[in-house]
C-alpha cells in the first residue's frame, strides 16, 4: 500500500512491510523489489535504510523472533502446573509456525549468532522461556538445555513434515501431535525422576 507523500520512511516501516509480504505471498516475497512495491516506493529508497538484502533479512529475523517470543510468554503466563505449561508451550509453538508459516521458515532458517549484540537479547529471552517451561521439572541446568533441544527438534521436525505433506496415513495429525507432546512430557518427567532417586 503506497505511503502518504512526505511521510518519513523508517527501518521499522520496511520490516513491517517485508513481514506483510511474507504473510501474503510466502518466503519468495522477501525481496527488495517486492517490499518496495508494498511500500509504494522505488527499490533504491530501501538502501537508504538497509545496506543490502541480507541486512533487511536479518532485521526481519530479529523482529520475527521478538514476535514469536512475545506470544510464547503471553500464552504461558500464569500457568503453574508443569505439564500444562509444557503442553501450552508446545501448542503455542505449533500455532505460531502455522499462523505465520513464511515468517517461521525465514526465522528458523537463519542461525542465531551468540556473539552478535542484537541477537543476545533474543537468546536471553529464549533461554528464559525454556527455563520457565522446563524449570519445574527436576532437571539439572545441562539437562534443561538437552530437554530444550529435544523440545525444539521434535516440534520443528513435526511442523516441517506436516507442511511438506509427509503424514500420509489417514489417522489425525492433531492426534499424532497430542501423542508426541504427551510422550515428550512423560520422557522429561521420567528423566527428572531419575535425579530424585
């Protein structure tokens, strides 16, 4: 949608437009020319704010992480029961990946950079989220990292397989997801139980 004449363009405007393009047309819509059309400007105007397409993509990834983490924390707020908390986190993850599928793909295809100052707040929030969701189980700090990796790998794999149409049998995919999450909770409970003995 063209911008009103004379209105100053910001990096935030460009990132918002890029994410809107992703929602409308998928991952292939993330490009300088497409984003410029969305804003009603000429492509060179974007280079006044981002030196390259890679810099724009990185800004979209950072904003995508912020949005997903905001939803993760909001949806798990006030839940005390550890099993309900982990289950809610799993369903929130899946819903974010479904409802913003193109943004999810762009975000998860970009490696988090531990030494990058702009990524550090994202990583800290991500660690805080995993600590919130897994901290009620009797796990050591190392085991929380292992469990977080298992959580992320299982859910990410399920989301990608579902998106690719790899679930061929007639049984409900939702039932399979329920079964996977319940099994994950059982496994983490059992692992935590070993530390109590």
